[in-house]
C-alpha cells in the first residue's frame, strides 16, 4: 500500500488511537484508585477473582487475568504475606494448589470494592446505560476479530 490511505484505513487508525488513549486514561485512574488501598493492579484483580469466584486453582487465576505464572506466584506470595489470601492444597491431586481469600481479605474487599466500583462508574459516566451496553458489545466484537 503506497500513498494516501483510503477512508476505511484512516478510520481504523483513528479508532486505534482513540481506543488506546481512552484505555490509558481510564486505567491510569483505576490504577491510582487501587493503589490507594495498597494493592497493585494484579493484586487487586486476584483478590477480585477470589472474592467473586471463591476458591480456585492458581493456574486458573492466571488464565482469567492473563498474567504469567512467575508474576502470578509473586503476587500470590505478596497477598499471602498480607494475610489476604491463603494457599490450599488439593486433597485429590498433589500437583494442584488452590488460592482462597481469607477472612481479612473478604473484610478488606467488602470495604474497598464499593468505593472502587464507584470510581469505575464515574469514569464511565460520559456514556448512557444504552451506550455502555452497545460499546461493550462492539469492543467484544473487536477483540474477537483481532484473535482471528
């Protein structure tokens, strides 16, 4: 492809730039909010998964939040040191280790999650409910298309 881009290509590039800038702006605010609770984004996300899903194998947590096993181990260790989670061996398969949110982890998340949810809501307030639902579906479609 040489010369000037056609309208379709220009629109694709513009969408990429706009999505990237919006993602960065939203994530910067969300990360700042998570850090107020002395949690890294990965730690917060791991706690959120355990809070909502209950006890699950460590490997599945990494798959759900898309982090490497090394990073996963590091973050699980940090959360365990903070007494927010615990490792639980599987009784039927010694190779499997579960992570489970502790009582203090639940108490912390009961306290911080409503505040975090409000922060996220405020970041999305420029869109109506209908626009949020439509945008969610469009971004899902975009993500699926990128994987093909």
